[in-house]
C-alpha cells in the first residue's frame, strides 16, 4: 500500500516535469559587425571553422529554415531533420519537411529538445522573439549585402560564453563565438 502510494507520487512528479519542459529553441547565425548575413542568396565569407562548428552543434537536431536559404544549399543537410518554411502550399523538397506557419514548423520539431533556426533574415526575424538561445558568430568586418540579422535588444539577452579567434591563413576574418541566453523578465 505504502509502496503503491510512493510509486504513484513519483510517477506524477515525473509526468509534471516532462510536460512542463520546453524546448531550447536556438537561433544559429554568422553575422558581421553591420548585421550582414548574406548577399544574392549566398554567404559573403567562408569561415571553415564556423561551418564545422555549425555542423557539430546542429547534427542530430531539427533545423528550421526559410525557402530561400534551403534553395541556397545544394541539398538537404544530412543527419538533421530539415524543415522548410514557405507560403507556397504545393512546395516540395527532397529529404525535407515543409511547413507553412511558425506553429507547423515548431510542431514538426516538437520531439527535439533543441531545435535550431538556421536562417535566413526573414526567418530569424520571425523566430527571434520565441528563441531561448542565440549561437552567434560575430564576423569582425563590414560588408555590403541584401540580407540582415534583426537588431537584438541587449536587455533581452545575457552573454553567457565568448570565444575569440584571430584571422588565419584559411580564415579571412577574425570572429567570435557568442552564446546568449534569453533573460527571464
Ligand atoms: N550568415 C548566416 O548564418 C546565414 C544563415 C542562413 C542564411 N543566410 C543568408 O540569408 C539569405 C536568405 O535570407 P532571406 O531573408 O532572403 O530568405 P529566407 O529567410 O531564407 O527565406 C525567406 C522565405 O521564407 C518563407 N517565409 C518567410 N516568412 C514566412 C512565413 N511567415 N510563413 C511561411 N513562410 C515564410 C518565404 O518563402 P516563399 O517565398 O516560398 O513563400 C520567404 O520567401 C541568403 O543570402 C543566405 O545565404 C545566412
């Protein structure tokens, strides 16, 4: 009897914890000092180490992106659930899921404890208010472009990790990895 009571109490506690847990929605971006992210539907720099880090962080997770970003890549990124946002109801893509609203995209990623928003500009603006974490690579340079990252309200975000890297033979610019967590008001 006592054993059953303790077991029921423990099971209820576990259920409550699981259902109240929210996903750690993470925006991942490489952005210049003047908030540039891309031009003519391409990246404007090549930072090999940053691309390697992007792969490490996102592998095994859901990645949510705009239709233009998807079409800037040769194919869906492997070892990740690719989710594409478009308003086009007949859009289809190989090895990728298609969503037409924010809610649909998030529900496709509901089982992932850390889904990633991987761009581009329109999609970052849509999801910034919902994100819990920002993995931001600040590229130390100014560029001309047509795609931008939205302005961050620094009062909403706390810098929790910073790692600086100098330019080198195969990295044209210096850059910093910055991790921000959403401030709970
Ligand atoms: N530096 C980085 O880390 C990084 C990362 C990713 C991308 N980028 C760059 O960003 C640029 C692309 O960004 P972008 O802003 O032009 O395009 P995007 O955000 O990749 O995609 C825009 C498209 O998303 C769809 N969309 C937007 N809002 C929607 C909504 N509310 N509901 C449903 N679908 C919606 C629309 O697709 P439809 O037109 O099909 O309806 C829209 O045309 C490229 O230059 C790329 O290289 C940079």
